[in-house]
């Protein structure tokens, strides 16, 4: 009976996740030595480390993703605090819906919206000229900051949701008790609120970091050629250079490296994955 | 006379639809155990939160140790609070909980540890410093909450019904422990509760609160033996309430009759005039039982009743009977001698009480609660 109930999920997992990954894994350990002739080797993985451009792009992607995650956390925390602790009843649900509404539109359309705002002939540069702040329209696309803005905007909801959950479960009496014992805003945040919300913060950071690291659309549209995002490299290997073996190896490297970075993050913050996923 | 540790001067707090605390003034002497007793919704929690500084009074002033607390934030008041659900920090150990306030004051780590350990020892929890909060029993948590506050040596310790969440047995035990802790530390305790037994057992003085005001402020004995208002008579301790009208008032005594015709006498509290609607209160232990009318104390008006039910509760056992003529319910405590252990439901029995020990009040328009 249990097997029957789980069958759709298991089938989904097997057909769409496990089988393609097994195939990609086999693909990534293959090297073409002559037309239609292949042999097993680690050549694809060696390329990643020997060609510095590849691992440099990966490091850049990881650092940018980490910055985007941190910015998202800083921006989402006051929002989540307002929804969970300050707003009451209807106002609280209304604020939540306001956070949710942008996500009813597809990511492509939202990103194109940013392009309309930021491109040289767009709304914002035009406004700056009109206000006399700049003499000529400034190109605001294709900067790292633009990429970060887009990534933070796309990720905000995925940080707000777990944060609201973990902040709502914080008993207000604990905050009052901390004040009563002489705490101030900063020490209450540091000693009471953050330790309590840690699983929610960790869960939000994991989700946002993974989504950002694996994002293709936003860095490419907002960053253009200078985005230098690792997913773009994978796309190029598969689609542009038709080098499936190399693309598969990059895909696996992205999976393994991002997983190990999350693992290191969990260890450093003293959190356990199971606990984080259960509490948020 | 030294300055009182706590003084309220005409404190008022209004919420949208009602006045939670209405022109309240009182003082609490240094080192005393003061309780605020009242039913839920009487404004006692609002009052406590104003003393702690979580809400500001709309009018009036609160002085702690002689200093006005107007505009002083809760973290700057010489007041600590034991919360209803204790509000221990689950993310910290017991020792860190106790040291939390000291750390906020910038006390050095070694000193913090020494102080919190000696405080834990004083409340009988030596060696528990490294334990997690959820490893402790209910009573132990209670002591941690008190230790966490007292380690800061506050002028005033506020307690917000801290025994409410405990089971009966532990509650009885903690009552005694609280009283002993208060005596040992000598800190002024302000305790709010809806449980009259807690207030009577623990306190030096009790303010009985109703609808935002104190109905009466006095020692537990005064509240019990000379209630000033019908509300206090009905709320503090068990009482038989008899509603009727005054037939005759003379020399501080009232003869009253119920609508069903039961006639009795009681001591008048406040002004009672003939034909006033009145209510009289008789304590269950103020009445005597007898199988023969001759065995009743001489000089007291005697009545007859049928036993309706027996309420066995060890030392607090009582009998519920109905007065024979009017069928009015009346509760009488059973004597500890066991003389009436063989009492049966339906039996007719004689009873009487000393009118001097019964209190009679005129019912005024708003005092019917």
C-alpha cells in the first residue's frame, strides 16, 4: 500500500533525476580519442583544474552567489520580522501576499522588467538625465552590481518564507524577558533572536545559495557577456561546442562543489541538515 | 519610615474599549511580599506590565525605590520579572540563563560565573549550571527563573502567576519554597495571581483587584475575616451568599429575610438601612452542626436543614444542605473530630452560626459582581 502511494514520487525520482544523472555521470568519464571512438578517462575533470578560466569562473560564481545570499538575508530579515512580529492578523497576511505577488510573473518577464528599467535608453538612466544628475544616459546593465540586484530580487521570497516561520515560533515573552534582564536591541538580536531563528536562516541561505549558483537566466540577461556565470559554461559546452562530455563533467562539478560548500557552511554554523529542514 | 520600594500614584491605563487600570494608588513596603489578587481581566497583568515598563500608564506615576519610572525603559529599571511561562532561554544552558543579565551589565566572565554559580547554589541547584533548560523539572525551572532575576539584586521582583502552569502537588510545594526564598533574600516581591489560596498563604499584604481598582488592600487575615466589599467576601475564601432585603437595622446588626422567607441576622458592613436589598456572607467554618437542637452553641439562632450532598476532601470536607423551609443551599465545614463521619444524604440536621461572624452588605447598583 505504502509502495503504491509513493509510486508516482519514486517513478519521478527514478526517471527524471536518477537515470539522467547516471547517464551524465557515465558521459562525464568518457573521452573522445577519434571520431565515434571513446575511452574511459578523467580528462574532462582534469580540464576544469588545468584550464584556469574554468575554475576561476566557478570561484567567481560561488563568491557572487555568497554575496547575493548575504544581501538577500540582510534585506529579508527586517521584512520577515515585520510580517512575523510587528504586523497583526490581516496586515500580516497582506504583507506576505505583497511579497508573493511578483512571483506570479515568470522569472523571464521579471528580468526583462529590470532590463527595461536599467538599459541605457531605459527608464532609470532617462530619469537621472532629466533630474540633471548625469549629463548623458548611463548604461546600468552588464555590471556585477546589476547581476546582484537581479539575483537578490529573484531570491527574496525563498529567504522570507523560512525566516517568517522561524521568527513566528519565537515566544515574545523571551524577548521581553531579555529586555527585562537588561538586554538592548542588539544583544537581544544576537543572543535570543538569531540563535532561535538559526535553522530558518540556514535553510533560507541554502535554498537561495543553490538557486543563485544554478541560475542561468538572470546573470545572462542582466550581466550579458561579462556575467561569467558557471551555468553559462555548462550551456556553452552542451549547446555551442557540442561537447557533452565536458558539459556533463562541469554539471557534476557544480553539484559536488556546491553540496560541499553547503556542508562546510552547516559545519561552521553548527547546524544539522535534518534539523534545519524539519524546523523550517 | 523608609521610602517604599514601590509606589503607584493614581495610575490609569485605558485600552480602546475599557479602562484596564483605574486611578490606582498603593505602596509596597521594603522587603514585603505583596500580592495582587483578582479574576482574569481585572487589570492585574496590565498593572504588572506597567511596573516592568513594557507599557506606559496613560496617567499617574509609578515610583520604584522613590524614583519616578516615567520614561524609563524596561531594561533600565531596577525591576526583574518572573514570567508566567518562565521564559527561560532554551538556546542557553542554565548557567548562561542566570548569567545573562550580568553579561548585559558588563560583568567580567569569571565574576559572572562565580555569581551565577553561587546564586544557583542558594536556590538549591548547585551543579546544574551546565544543564540544558529542557533537562530540568518544572520546579527546578521555576527556581532558575527566580535565580536569573535575583542575581541582579533588583529592588523589586515581579512574579506573573508563575505557579499557574504547575500541577497541584508541585504548586503546593512551590508556594512554600517561594515564601522561604523571599524570606531568605529579603527582596520585595510583587506577585499577581487569580488563586486566592496562593495570595493568602504567601503574602504580607494583598490587594484584591476588580475592574481596574483595588476593592480592598490588607493583610490576608483582614481580607478573610473582615471583607470590605461583597466582591472580596465572595472572592476570598469559600462563603455562603444569602441574598435578601434588610428588615431591621440596629446597633451594627441587620435582620434580613430572603424572598423565600428565611430570616437571619448578620453584622452590617457600611451603611445598611431597613428595606435595602442586601447580601449576607457566612463562612462554612463559622457555622455549627448538631443532631439535637440543644447541642448547638447557646444564644445563636437555630435552623434546620436536609443534607443534600457530602463533599469529602480530607481536612476541607464539608456538607451541602438545604434549609428545611426555604430549600436555600448552605455549606458547612465538617468538624475535624469525625463526629459527623456517619452523616447520610437526606438526613435532617440542625445548624446555627454566630451573627457577629456573618457579614451583610447593601447591594448597590454596580457592586453586584
